[in-house]
């Protein structure tokens, strides 16, 4: 569907089919074929696309960029550093060339006049910080500098969970301590399975979700999670690691010995409850109370290196954990790339109750990567907020939970065991864990014991289509320590094609304990979809809304007001303006911040173009799997918003953020196959 030619009048601007053509299909026939039943007055023949020019091809990402050598990158980086456009932050903020404490040794330019001579013209509108009656921290570099006012209050930072330099240095030097996680791993009879290489590299780029960035090895031949993870504070035992891999994460426990002793081949059948019982009754087992001074990762209780005792942490009972009532709350799913802080903040204004940060890889967090820690940022308006992490092994996930629990503010933590992306699955994380139920058990048990906050798990129905196994988890996962489980009604093999299996989600909910919240996920696109799945007779606590919120974030308003909102193009433009304002506050109002905001706006527009206005449909509401035909809309702006052309998305961004810079390119990061004809029949 492409609607690049704007409509001039209604309802006649769209050409109609010739009289000799066969009768058009009925709306019911179109719905049966998963085609959106757009009213005949708005249909138009598919546009004939001319061969794109080089400039248009570069905007749409059709022409690959010339590959540059390392020498070219180094030369360009040096030129950029020497450029007057890279004004020192301290100088830019004050306008005084002597404000920088580094003086002549500063790497950035202090030439204010040269910077102002080459600075692009200010954008239309008002600085977002000035609107808040606050001084702009970007000073001269702000693209709205002309609207700044004097004698304003200093800008306030409403964002939470920054990564402090001290903690980052501890993670870089692998000196951060994990006393609770280490003790719990020992208590469960597990052994650290990470093997660290001295010169770890992070050359891999992040894929569709979040890139584990690195690859690590077990002591055997199997490749697993990360090559650059921080080393653990215990010695490796190769035989135990190999045994651990063969058992798929099952705890190794010896009933006759109260401490964890490496063994060669015997496979234990002891369950977690028996482990706790045996450990508690042992004379040699010492229980260490939780030490507040160890929460910052700087101090740990000291014990003899020759002792074989297991250092236990006091495992909080589920009743002692903070309780979150998920029932009938509007839950915005953690969404990679587009589910950033400005978008979540926008959804809060439109009615979302629960928000969750983007998925962060455990190994990257433990390496202190600033880009990964940025995914944990929280805005003060997010009153019920969770963080989502993804990892492959109990020790990795448990340490990450302890790290995040110590350093971040959140209400619950979610472990992603349903990510279908190849780069995640190939490392043994995400939906790959569905093939290793004992690994899931170990991860949940170890992670839930190191935090007093609720732990939730997100899974899919299965790894392979037709081999559902989520129902085998819901009956036990509460006893392992999870407070809620989210079930996406598709298998990993399906990705995002075909409809979600809500009958199976309901079957899982029927098997779940009464105290376990079961959250359904998949194809929620209207208040009728919500009502159908969250009803008085259903055991499903609530529904997680993902792509439905990307395509129309006002779905939260529709659910709360129980109506199909026929939103106008001007109202949709106001929503885009709010996102841009939130983005400039988050990423900055200087040139870099403006272009970052533009990039994420374009990523979001690649989803919003799939929305079909209510007034154009013969059958309401729109379904998520409907393929839109070629149509024109009720006004020029609405037609522009319906275009699937990246060049039109760029035009919309120029309405809000000014002209794109020279040489600008954009290609959507995600390509969902929800509308793929081959997949959907």
C-alpha cells in the first residue's frame, strides 16, 4: 500500500474501476482473505513507482553505502575531532571560551565565532526546555537558541537509573562483587559456566533485538553466550562445567555432603525444596544475613578459601516480596528500538498503566556498556515500571539481577525467554531456553532469590510450531519464584506471522496456580480484542500490548474509554509533536539530539503507516493481520501518513524537525512479516 498522491476532495479524488470489471468482493470476503475492507470511495489503483533517483534510493536505503576502510574511518574521525562543529560542551553551555577546565588540552573546539559561522539555522518552534521555564543545558549548540530566555531555573532531570562512572569502572575492571548471586548459585548446586578470554572484542553489531555482542565458550566445544563477560570470583572446574552443559542447567547436589563438591558424572534427582531442607539442617551450613554494605558491590563477607561451606543467602518467600496486581492494567510491552523512553512517556499520557524498558542483554550490562544501560532508563512519569533482561545461564542472569537490583529503580524485573531473533537464540538465550526446561528452572530459582522485587518471565508457546510446552511451565514456575508469566501466543518458528493462539493461552491460564498472574500477548489491536481476552470468566490477568501500540498508541485511550477512536490527521500530528518534544528533552536539542530524535521518529513511522482510519473501513475495528489495499485518505496529511514509502516518512519528519542534513540515509531496522503474503496465505 502506497498513498503518495494526496487526495484533493472527497469522495471523488480516487479513480473507480471500469464498468466492465467483475463485481468487487464483499467486505466479508475481504476479511476472510485478511485484506482490509476499505470503502470503495477511497480505493485507488496501486501507484506506479518510477525508478528512484540516487537521492531517493539513499533515503529509502535501497543503495548500499560505499564500504570504507579502517584508514578512511580513522581519517574521518580525526577530521571530525578537529572540526569547529565539535564545540566544547562547557564552552557551548556558557558561551565563554575560558569556561573549559581543560584549557588548551581539550579535544574539542573553543572557537565560538567559527562554530556560529557554520552552525545550521535554528529550527522553527521553541526550545523544549524554555517551554518548561528551564534553562537549556545545550546553550549555543541548541537548534532553538534564538528562543532562549534569561534568568530561568536550571533544567531538572526527570530521568532515573543513570550508570555512574564509579560502577562502570568496577564493571570494566571486573571488580564488582555479587555476594548474593554467588551464594545462591552455590546453594542451588550450580557452577559458573562462563570462561573468560583475556582480549575480548565487541566487533559484532547489535541485530534486530539486542546483540549479545560477544561469544563465549564453555569448557567443552559448545559455543554459548559471551566472550567479554566479567570474570567470576571462583575457580572454574572443567568437569563440572561440562556436566552442567550436558544436564541443560540441572542443579548438581550431593545428598550425603552438606557442601557443593564437584562430581564427575552422577546426575542428581533432588528438587529445589529438598535442597533447601538439607542445607538448612546441616551443621556445616552457615547462613549469612544480607549485609547492606554489600549492596553497592564494593564489599562482600569474607570467608576462608579453604572452607567447603556453602554461603547461603536468605531467600525471600514469595509472600515477602513486593506484590504487583497486574489485573486489568494496560501493559505496554517492552519494544526494541521503538519502545524507547520518549515513546513510553507518550504512551503514559495516552493511558498506559505499566511500562517496561527495552530488552537488555545480561553480558552487555555486566560489561558496563553505556548503550545497554541506557535501555534501563526510567522517566519519573512511569509510576509502574519494569526492566527486561535476557541471558542464557543461571549465574549470568542471577548476577545481572543483583547488579540491576542494587543500582536501578524499578518495580519488577522481567526475564525474556521468548525472543526469536537468531543472534539471541544462537547464544542459548531467548526462546532457545524453551528447549531446556531445567535451565529455565535454575535461572528463575537463582534470580528470584537475589531480589525482593517481583520477578516475571516472558515466553512463547513453543520453539517449534505444533510442539507447545508453555503449559508445562505455568504449573511450576510460581514455586520456582516467578510472580507472573507472559505468554506470547506464537512459537519461535512463527515469529510474528499468523494469528496468536489465544485458546492455548487460556489453557495455560487454567493450569496456572491462583497466585500466578498469567499475562496474554498477541494481536491486541482494539478495545474489543482486549474485552474478549480479559473478561470476568477468564483467568488471564491482563494483556500485554505490543505492535498494536506501535501502530496506534492511542489504543490505551480506546480501551479506557471503550470506543473506536476515529482520530483525525491533526490529532495524530499532535501526538507526533509530543513524541518529538519528549525526544528532544531525552536525546538533546543540539544537532546530534535532533538527528537522533529524527531517526527514532522514522523508525516509529514505519509502523504507524499501517493504521487505517476508522472512517475508511466497512468493518470496524481493524485487525492486526489485515493487509491494507492501495487507498487515498480524507485529506493530504492523512494520505501522507498512510504511505509506506520511506521518502514520505522523511517528509513528515521535516514537518517537525526541519530539513534533513546533506547525505541523509534511512532504512527501517525492523521488517515484520505480519503482512507477508507467503506467510499469511
